[in-house]
C-alpha cells in the first residue's frame, strides 16, 4: 500500500516500514507522530481518501551545512553565513 502524506507543508510518497527525513517535528525518539494529513492512498490499484498513517520518531538530526557568500567587487565587502537545517527522521509503522 502506498500513501501520499503532507507533513509540515511538504508532500511525501510513503510505504509501510519506510524511513524518511521530514522538516523538524516536536518530540523525542520513540514518540508517535500524530496529525499527519493523508492526501491519497492506493492499494492494489484502488484509490482511497481518508485513511490514516501512523509513524514513529527515530531521531532528530541536522542536515548538511549550507553556506551563503556575498561579495562586492573592488569594495572590500564580503559576508559569509551558514546554517544547518533541522530534520526529523521518522518511520512509517502502518497505513490503514
């Protein structure tokens, strides 16, 4: 069974027992995730709406460093900033 879910404004295509990284959600490792919006579900070629997806938080992680560098030539101006985006690693436990 495959489902399309919406988490924190982004859509993901998931299957049972799949792990994925989503934008940061509140909670600790081992917590259950509630409030996942299911847009569409498909089982054996039949589409359905209104199903539920249960997931579990595995870990809170940070992504790779993204560096923003600005410079103006011949003026001596340069600025370097960076950040690491926070993600939550979740595992889909069931699609019903």
